[in-house]
């Protein structure tokens, strides 16, 4: 959530920055500022009445001691009147504050200066590309055909049990999935990330804390009886570990990693681009989250990008990195890099990771602060990234490593799998 003081003092800057997201925020910004002025004016009036009531109480006490009961009675009537006024003003202030918060929730984060202009994924900037695109044998197939051939993933069985987008991993397919999870976690912990296991359901406060609510409420599975949400990513519970926390500057940075299943309702439209593992309702992902000092968060973001690059280099998958344009960025992000693996069998790029800096946007919602060397409380910066999302990585391995003899396992994964080929 944007800080109200920043909006109040930089109205035009906020409007222009959000225009990079193709959002006309002028009306909302003006409404936010007007509500904030009303809130502050109401609070000043309330504070004055409370101060007057405190003084009246002292005066009444002195009059009673002096035996001037009639004068004290007059002041008591005034305190009763002030009590009524203060109650109404407090209720009014709460109502205005709630309305202001709701308005602030509608404003996305401001894009960083280096975010390119653009309206859609077509306008994203390719900043890096590596790896050789393999030349496949004649008759090479996309992964949704290969998994049937080798009986390692069953989409129809998952559809019977639950519905579309909930695959069943079998035999070597399940072992390869588990190998990827363990490999990703080992890479992350070796890089200094502390592994945690977190709940797969979160409360409403956690959803609001990281910005999934109210922005993506319709995309999350909602257990309405308990008012809990199935997590769309480990980012939500992991980042909320630090909700309402005041850290010492010496504790920064904090690096955390977690494996979780993820649940998303937006399975998308029909067609080859969403077939098989390309888009699922339930999938596995290993996440990395960082809590950083504001002066070091962009250096940390670069480090996260290099970390994910190192994993993809070891997997020997062809990939590219995109800096997302304003129109394609997530609601909470200030700057995002997407990683995409090239699927030779599908002849297209598959997104497999997003690495983002949220600056203070999430921290402001979370009330995540640190005490600096001068003893002042500051909002921390939060960052997160997929390291990595499994379905499309698995799709890329199955398709790019296919041979007439079977699917060869990347060398780095063989100690985790216990086999060299799926045939």
C-alpha cells in the first residue's frame, strides 16, 4: 500500500507514475487526499475536545476541594456534552479512516524508474538470454503427449478425482518432481536462505498484508466457513511471518525459502498455450523471500536474478530474462524480472519464474519496520521470487531432453532422481 504522506506530498508524481501502468489515477488520488484532509481535521477536533475534557476534569476536582459544588456542576454538564461530541467524532474518524484505507487498497505500487513503457507482455524488454535451443529428433512431441507415452503424469485421472488443472504424478514423474523440489531447496539454502515450512491456508489479514486481497480475491480459493484462503504462492505465508514486526537494522537482510503447493483458480482459456503443465489450478513451487534495508534492496534483486540464472544454467535449459513493462507488472511490484524457458517441442517461451522488488508497498500493509542506527522506525523493503515454479520447468525438461530412447534426466538432477532416463 502506498504511504498516505507520500501521496499527499507528491500527487502529480504518483499520478504520472501510475500512468506507466496505463492507469488514470487522478480521481482516486484526489479522493485519497480529500479523505486524508477530512480525517486529519476530524482528529484535530477530537484531540481538542479530549484535551478540553481533561482540563475540565482537573478544574472540577479543584472546585470540589474548594467546596464550590455549584460551579463544579456546571463544568460537569460541559463534560457530558463533550463526551457526546467526542464519541461522534471518534466514530466519524473511524469511518473516514476505513474509507481511506479502502481507497488506498485500490492503488497499485509505483513502477521503478527503469520499468519500460508498455501495455502488455508484447512490450516487455528482453534483457538477457542464454543456453542453446536443442535440435530435436523427427517426431518429437509436446510434454502432454510424452507423459502419456511414459505414464508419468496423468491429467485424466486428476480430472476424475478433482477437475481440470489437478494432475496426478506417477512413478518416475513423481520422483522427478520431488527431485526438483529438493534440488531447488538445496540451492537456496546453500545461498544462505533459511528454509521454513508454512501453512497452506492463510487468514484474510495475511492476504491483505502481501496484496493478494482485495486485488486477486476472485483468483484465490476461499474456504468460506472458516474465512481462510488457499495460498497462491508461498510468498503470502512466508512474508507474513514478519507482519507487525519491528526489526533491528542489524538483523537485515533476512533470507527465507519455502516449498509449498500453490492454488490458483485462474486456469485460463482453452488451447495449446494452456495445455498440460502450462497452466494448472494446483502446482508446486519453491519460493525465495528477502527482507531488506531500503538502500540495498535493488542490489539484492540483482543477486536474486543471478541466483535463478545459476539454477537454469545447471539445468542446461535455454532461457531468457524479461524486464516487465508497466502494463504487465503485478499489482504490488515496483520492478519485476520474468524468466522464461524455451520449449522446442511447443516452439514457444514458457514463464517459469518472477523475481520482484516491492519496495515498501507490502511492508506498509504488513507494518514491517526496522529501527535504524538513529533509533527511528523505517519501513523495510520486501522482495520475492520463484526459485522455481515446477510445472513449466518440468515441461521444459521433458520436451527439451527427449530423445528417441526416452527422456534424459539433466545431469545435476540425477543424484536426486536415482535414474538417468525415463523410458
